[in-house]
C-alpha cells in the first residue's frame, strides 16, 4: 500500500472555501490545520478540542515545532538536540 499523500491544505478551510497562510501538523495524530495568522486558526482549534500539545510547521522555510501547552518553540539546534525558546507562535 502506498503512503498517504501529503496534505493539500487545511481541510477545515477547504470545506469553507477559505485560504490559509501556513500549515501545521499535529505531532500526536497527524491532523493538518492552518496557522494562527490564518482566518480559521484550525491548528490551534485542534489543540483546544483534542488536547494535543505540539504541532510541526509544514512550511518549507520553517524548521520548528510549537508547544501550545508550554508556549515554546522547539528548534533543531544541531547534533546536541532540540532547543526550547519561549514566544508567540509566528504565522
């Protein structure tokens, strides 16, 4: 069986005919939602409804994760492992 195709967008926005700015993937279940700069804020809404705390940015120019619970970025810092940085989730 072939692996699932990558998401084409935020399903919640697509269902409403809306556009989005950036996409985020839930680390816990794989749900894809739009970012906080998008009209729907569907990644955040998924966190609120599910309690799943961490999303990965799917933007090709972003290499980080965001923890909604702790409000911190999880950044790759090289061979030593992840780096944590507090701050508001961008776009």
